[in-house]
C-alpha cells in the first residue's frame, strides 16, 4: 500500500512546495507606490486536464514451497530474473539482487516486487513476450582443481554420503549402480583439463555458480481488471551442459509454488482484445556458406509499406521483432517444441538445448510439416524434393507474442484490407544491418472472415549480386530455392469485432488458453464441447489419409522400411485414440471436469468389475468398429475401385445408349429421342447412375426445373459421384434463382450462390474445384483476402488424387470440342490446375462456372482456341443471337493450322445452326465434309450428322447418304445406332422417288438409283444395339413390302407392334400410305414368290 501511494503523495508534496515559492516571490515584488496596481503572478504549473496519470502497480512475489530438490554438496540458490523490468527485494536497504538462499526456502521470505505501469500497452507487450525466469543454482566455493572428489561428484548432482552409502550395499543392483556411477565419474574426470591436480603448486578454481534447473512463468495473466492473487506452480527442469550429463546426472525436476498478488488491478480503464503469435520455424534449401556457425545468423521481421513514399520513393519500414539462435540439423530430428525467443536469446544465444525450460505450449507437427503452407503465387519452392529423414535445415522454432487493443486492431484491419503493408523478413549475420537474404509475406489472408492463422512459406532471395545462386548446376542435383516457414496466428480474427481478453485472465481455467493460438474453430466450441467427438474423428481421418498418402508416395511395403515414421505415427495415433476413448466415455457418462472423468473412470475400474467388463469392453468394441469402418471408407475413397465386370458392362451399354439418344435429339429428331429415353429408363438396372446421367442431361439442356427434382429424392451420400452432385446442386439452385420472376430472389441469387459455394468448399471434401471457382469469383472483384485464402486452400490439395468423372455420358462440350487444347509453355502450375477444373464444369453442364474459370486461363491459349471455346460455351447456353459476329481467324499451313481451320468451320456452322440459319449452316458443314480427312471425321461427328439431317430435310438424299456414311465406323462389330438408321432412311428415300432421274444441289447433280436393298443392312444393324425402336422394324416392313417380300414384311411388322404401348411414328404410317394396295401381292407364303428369296447379306441381319 505504501508503494502504491508513493506517486500520489510525491505529486502533492511537489505541488505544495511550488505554491509556497510562488507566494514568497510575489510578496518581495510588491512596491509601496504601486500597491494598487495589477500584480503579475508567476503562473502555477498544472497538469493538463486530459492527461491520464499512469500509476505503477506492484506485483508481490513470494516463495511458498519448493519440492523435489536435487541432492547436492553445496548450498542452493533461487534466482529471479526478468529481461525488461527490475525486480526488487523488499528489505530495509535498496538492492537489485533477486536471490533466495537455501536457508530461506522454508521461511516464505523474502518477498520481491515487480513494477507494472497500469493501463500501458507497451508495458503489456513487454511482459507478454518476456516471461519471469526462475533458476536454481548451487554455489561451488573456491577449490583446488582435481583435488576434491566431492567437486567431481557435484558435477553429477551427487554427494559423498550418497556415494559411501551406495558402496556399503552388497546387493547386485547396488554394485551395478556403483559401477555405472564410477563410469560417470571417470567420464567427468576426463572432461577436466589435462594436468589437473598434478604438480607441486595447486591451481585454484574461483567460486562459481552451477546451474541445476530452470523454469519460467507467463506474466500475461497479470493483466486483468481485478487485483491479481494466485498460487502458481513453476516447474524447474534440469539443465545439462553436455549431452553425456543427461545419462549420468541425477538432476531432477523441481516444483516451486509461488504466491503472487497485487494490491491494485493492473488494468483499470483499458482492455486488450487480441494476441498475435509469430513463430519462425525453419529455413530450407540453405546454401553451404550458411552451414558454418549458424548461431551467428538472425532473422528480422518488419512492416514495410507497399506504396513508396517521399521524393526518393523509399518504402516506410517499421521494425517488429528479431529471431536468433539457429541450429543446423536433420529435419526429422528437431525438437518440436516452440520456445520463447527472448528466453532463448538470453539463456542460450549460441546453443540449442534445454527447450523444456523455455518452451511455450505450441508444437511443430512433423507429419504435417509441409502441409497447409501459403507461398507466393506461382512460386515453385520444390517442397516435394525435401526428405525430412535425410535433409538438414536451419531450425529455429521460436515465438514472439504481442498484445493488441481495439485501436491497433482497426489499424491492422485497414492495412490488411487495403494491402498497404507487407511483412519483410531479412536473414542477417551478426547484426541486422548485414542482410544476406530477404523475403516478403503478404498478410492479406487475415482480411478474410474467420481466418486467424496461417503458415507461410517465404522464398528468401539474395539482396545483392555478391551472393550467387546457392545451388549451381555443377554441384550435383539442384535443390529448390531457399525458403523459410513462418507462422502468424491471432487469437481472434482481426477483421471481426473482438471480445476483451482480460476476462480470460480472471478465469483460472481459461487463463491457459492465452498461452497458445488455435484455429478459430476451436474457439467457437461451446462449454459442453458436444462437437468434440466429430472433431476428433476428423483428425483421425486426416491422420489415416496422410499415412496412406505417404505409404503410396514413398512406395512403402513394410514397417521396417520407414521405422522412424511409423514409430512417430504410432505415438500420435495412441494419443488420438485416448482422446476419442475419453470423449466416447464422456458421452456415455457425462462429466463436466477432468477430475470428474478420472473419478468416474477410477470408480469403474476399482469397484465395479462387472460394469467394467460390460461397459468398457462395449465402449472399446464400438470405437474399434467405428474406426475400422472409417479406415475402410478412406481406403475406398482413395482407390475409387470400379464395379464388377458384369454390372460394369451393363452400365457402359446404358451410357452408350444415352449418348446415342442425345445425338438423336441434337440433330432434330426429338420424338425418336424421347422414345429411346423411355426404353433406356425401362431397361436399366443401375438407377443411381441413370438418375445421375439424367441430371447432367437436364442441366446441359438448361432444364433446371427438371434437374431440381433429382435433389428432392432420397439418395445415398456415399456414392463416388456425390461431390459432382453437390456441385450440380449449387449450379442448379443458382440458375433457378437467377431466372426467377421474383426480382428480390434474382437480385440475391449471386450472393446466395457465393455463400453456398463457400460452405461447400469448407465441408472438407478434399476437392479443389470449389476453392478454385471461389478464387475466380473473388478475382473478378479483386478481393485480395479472398484470393489469398482460397489459393491457400486449393494449392495444398494439389497432391491429393482428384475424383474423375469417368462414369458419365459424353458431354455436349466434348461433342463440340472433343480434343484438349495444349496450354502454352509459359503457363504456370496454377494455370495447369485450373484447366481440368474448367473442363469438369463444362462436362457437368455448369457452363456459367466454366466461363468464370476459363477467364483466368484464356491467356494460356491461342486466339483461335479462345474463340472456339468461348463460342462453344455461348452455343451451349443458347446465347447466340443475330448480333453475334462469326470470326474466321487465319491460320498457317501446318497440321495444327489446318486442324484449326476445320474447327472454325465446325463451330461457325453450329453457330448458324443454333440461330436457325440452316442454309448458311449447310454451307459450312458441306465445306467441312469436303476438306476433312477420313481419320479426322470422328472429331466433327455432330456437324456431319447435322449436315446429313439438313440435307435429308431438303430432299438432298445423296448428300445425306454421304454425310451419314462418314459417321459409320469401319468396323461392323461396333454397335452404333444413329448413323446406320439415318443412312438407311436416306437410302430408302433416294429409291422411292421416280419423278426425276436426277436430283441437283448447286452445280452438282446426283443420279437417283433404286437403293432399297442397300438400306436393309443399315436398318438391320439398328436392331443390334440392345434397344427396341419400333420405327426401325416399321421401315424394314415397308421396304420389304415394296420389294414384294410379304412374309418378311409381315414378320417385321409383328415385331414393330410387339409392344403396343410403344407408339410407331407417323412417318412410318405415311410411307405405308404411299404404297398402292393394288401393287401388293396377296401371297404371303414364300412358295412361288421368288422375291422372298433374300441374299445371305440381307438375311443374316434379320
């Protein structure tokens, strides 16, 4: 209380003295002749009205208890240390010595004070990043070198009495222990300098302190609006100066209990709302010149303005923090603990050990060391070439923590959203001015809602020409560029309103949360943690998926091949299984605290054997079955195994018929297409696949209302095409809303789709398609935080095998453009990943999504290819109108140029066809027919079929026959319906007209022949495609009737009328009406009718 009032009393005393001096000065200046004049006073100095007088609050620190002291030969001492604030011992004389001697350990004194300025943000950052350090020493007096065995034993933390007692024991165990102790003593004696204790004169060693153990206390917990009072346990971990000491020494971990309290609260009119954790992990692909003396290296972190200011155009730089104390070691051998950078720098500036004395609660996850990294766009850092088991790196694993208030949060938010500042990382040697390499981090990702952490992979580039390429080609295999991994984590997202965090310090259980930074989803969990089990299962799925990926990638056939990896994996899996078991137990027997869980489990284990045998075994059995099923599901998802051969053949036949049906509809024979669809629907057995194919067909034909019916029916979510169904549902809902007559719905359609897309991408389906689509939409409006966030997501999915749409029908896009255009050599890795996503959306019929993705990669294709792709998408969306201008882009005479000319004829003809200009389309298609080689004609099947149908409708049957003939495969074993059917009809119509001997088209005249016999084989092949089309049999009956084969005609007609519910088209009846009854022979039997004797070629198909 006295110290807390010192400042106030001092101010009052100074104010009183100043007032007295002023009054005395006034009396001396008065004159008798001017006593009635105005007297000038010297003004009294006063504090500004708005000035906030900061008060210093003292934290009182008192040792209550010290347990598990090591056995030593010399007195022990406890030293308290803080890097940025002075500790004072409360005694009559002022002193800065902060030592507690062994004789005072049980006296609960002395008491130390630590001054803290109230409501001071700089003071908070000082204490946040600098814990209180507690060290246990033994004071070794001045002695002669090598003269005392006690001195040697003290190095081991043992005493002579203990050694003597061990020698008096006669047991074998004691003798083995004595031999081990003797070996350790011999080793310690070998560490002494040569000649110790030899000679006449004795060389004395001066008095010194030997560090035994050390621990620290996080002081951020002081900052709260209540007066602080707490008993804090601080563990003092042993300190080993040499690796051999860890084996030989008997140092142990001591426990200290400190009573800390303050009279006044540290926070009065102030709140801190956020914390920033910055961790420098490691530097990879380091050149050899940096391998030597890595402890001389350091890394400085600064804010740098992205917009140069001033006349010289120099960017403003604001220093933030520095890191030091690198270690050169194998990546997989590193200590995974993240330590306090300031403690490491003060304690071990040139050594990398003793991490448990300075560690935070954060860890490095070695199995996921190179996962979820955000690197610069289009930067190839060759992570796949790094082998953690053999390659080395500069390891740092240090952390800085900063306190942020609401004002600072708003400044950070504005800087991130406007991209006005970036983080500059500079690798230096000895001093920050001697910069060797530097890299840049763009923190825009933290402007995205809900993002509070990110691990960056920053490429480090030499700052001047004096540092050549660290990996020249002549020095063996070339490594990737040097880069470092740097993690930034905010306790709460900076672009959202933050709740005050000082309340966490007021709660004993929540206080520890401020020591580490989690992903924001963990902070959103409620007190009951009802979603904890699902989170643990998600972690289990990730662990199994990563394991499968490593086994496949490394081609591991046995555990012995990667014993180190599987040992680490086994430990992680055991810890995870214990958490799952505990969570499952807590669901069956709900408990609120860890103590209740232990009591409940102990009660079961100790007192109720029967209950243990039933409940615990049932719980473990349930967990085992659940996990095995999940593993099998993950394996199935990774392998994408096909269906059995018989079912697969049926599915392939169904898909082939659906492709035929879609071709029939696209050349204008809608009624026939409907008949084919009904037949396929009635005959198919795989209803799931048929429904999916129908869904794609409806979406491609812009029938969104019919497509929406698919999503109202119950379906299984474990089907391999579920991810495509989710994408189609997103697209169908978007198009329905966009075309809605309700203006409010159509206006909000885009925003609703964007939110649904974000939720779909966040479901963890391990597909990069929704993330890439979301990136493209963000890029349209130049939303930098969204672009960085989505890029972070999909770039970390590159190595995960994607699901292939290899079980669906031929898409309309592939029907127009059946080949994949090659991207330019200058295309980036990200461009090459976007192209398959574009093709996927085009194949699904989501043409709007495909356009958005293609807009980001169109620079990777030639002008002709861009025109063909864009025009095709417009045709499929029925956006071709009279204002659309057809382009004819000139090409060279190379094979590629000739092919592009053919594709332009193909697409331009379909442009005219889509807007109803049949004559212009016919010209394009006919020219395409004339210039296309036979081997290239399958690429233009749609145009040639449309050419044949247009010619057929205009009565140009010979042209139709030629067009349809180009679409018939050379092998007659290949079952195909449409070209055979159309050519058969064309041959039929060529032969029935007798009014003219020639049919002319342009300058070409075709000779009309009697080709009814030629039509029969083509129509007969249509009966082999495993689908019943009555029109085929109807035309066969008509042809045979015209050829006077009455019996054959009658048999064909019976087949045509086999299913009365399937109607025969009016075209068949129209052709029958053209036959005069008087010309028909009434004799049905083939006896005496020579026309019934058909050739073998005509008889076999029937």
